[in-house]
């Protein structure tokens, strides 16, 4: 019965069927019921994975879950191994966070259900809430509530760094080389040589102002944006999608969220004031004395600005050509202005 149901509902999503069959066979271990019916609700596709939100119904219970299947870039040995590393890394991070934050009232974490490496899949319990990005655009949402979410995200970043400590150092020279490589990628019709040198001058000045050639490495989410933060009705903050989780500088996640809040303020002028309040609350939640003009923080903002444009440049847009390059140049003016506004005082 379950298999027939799944085939009827999962046309076009064949990659999920083996995972669902595995979950159904071990329903007692995964869901605490001898038999369950698993029904698809919504599918979300990303560059490295696909996620299916499902409803799990037992005889006396109903719950939701997320099934995430990793997509290797190719069938090469290197790309397959990379996808496997992402899978294991995300499940470890999710499990550690859930164990550490289970008793927290302000900070939440997805509950791990299963790791199925044979299908390159992980399964976690659903958390009910709204993406922070949606909350930011809701006119009826109280300003104080939105700002408090920003503060809790700052606390989450600090908690995550303490929960999953990382050894090693982040070499600032390596960060410069990475930024330069991304800048060179942008030079094809988006950024000229003078623009590249201008950015590298900022990077060199900020690296010098940090005062050391390297900084401690910590655990980072590496893709922390308002879209990846879920806010419950009680204001509890849960961070999603640890696909890119790795080690980086203490300011990496903080600057990434700050940068994307700045982009939001540029796109939604009517919400710019509240976005700026959220930016300040974000830093306060992490460390009340931290200022955005601190050199390491400003350096990370420049890195995120460059990477944001480089990722847009890599997209395959049907219209392509000169029109898309013009849009990228226009976006570069916006993101470089955001980074420069912080850098001017940092230097």
C-alpha cells in the first residue's frame, strides 16, 4: 500500500523513492511507529542538493520531516567524495547542535532522524516557523520582534562556535588569494583591472590592520542568510542547511548575515531602517562591543561581496550576453558600496 502511494505521489522525484522506502522499512526506529504513510508536501532544489518536505502519518501520530539528497556535480571520483563529505559533515553538525540546544528556549536545532549514506541522504524532523527573510518584509510584524530575532541569530553564531570547536588557523594571505581568484573571474566584462586593484588595496589595508598574519579558525555555517533562519511563533531561532559547514574565521558567519541584511535594505528601501537595526542587534547578540568597522569583520564583508558577484556571474542565464553583464556591473556597484561603507572607517 505504501509503495503504491509513494509512486503515485512522487512522479518526477525518483531520487527520493529509495530513501522513503528505507524510512518506511525502519519506521519504528525512525518515527516510533510500526507502519507509517509518507506523503510529499514540497520540494526545494538547490545547486548541491534537493530537499523534500514530507508528512509522516502513523496510526496515532503525524509529524513532518525533511529529506535531503545530495547531488554531486558530476560522477567523477572527486565530486562523489565531495558530496559524501558534505553529507557526513552536515549530519554531524546537525546532531551536535540538537544535543547542545535541546534545552534552549531562544535557540533551536533540527532533530536528526537518519543518515543514509548509501542514498547520499539525511533526514531531519520538520521545524514549524517562517523564514527570517519573509518576516523582514511583513509589515504587520512588530519591529521589536524582528530586531530581537537578529540578536538571537548573533547568539546562535557564538553558540555554534562553542559547540563545534575547530582547530587550526585562517591565513589572511590565503583569504587574499581566494578573493583575488574570484575577482579575476569577474573581470570578463564585469570588473576592470583598476576595479580589481581597488578591492585588493582595501583587502591589504584591512589585513594589515588585523595585526597578525592569521586568526583562529572556528566552526562556521558558511551560508548564513535570512533565508536559512527559521523563526517560530515563540521567536525561537533555528538555522537550516549545513551543506557548506566548515572551519573559518570568527567573523565569517556574522559578516555574511550582515552583508545580506545590507542587500535586503538596498532592495527594500521601505524596510531599510529596520534592517539596519537588525544589523546592530546581530552584532550585539554576538558581542556587544563588536563594531562593523573592526578590520577582520570588514575584511570578511569584502570577501562576501566579491563571492556574491562571482556566484551570480557563474549562473547560466538564458538571456546571457551583454544585458546580463550590465546587470552584474550594476549589482557590483551596490555590493562594493556596502563593503566600502564599512571599510572607510576600518582602515
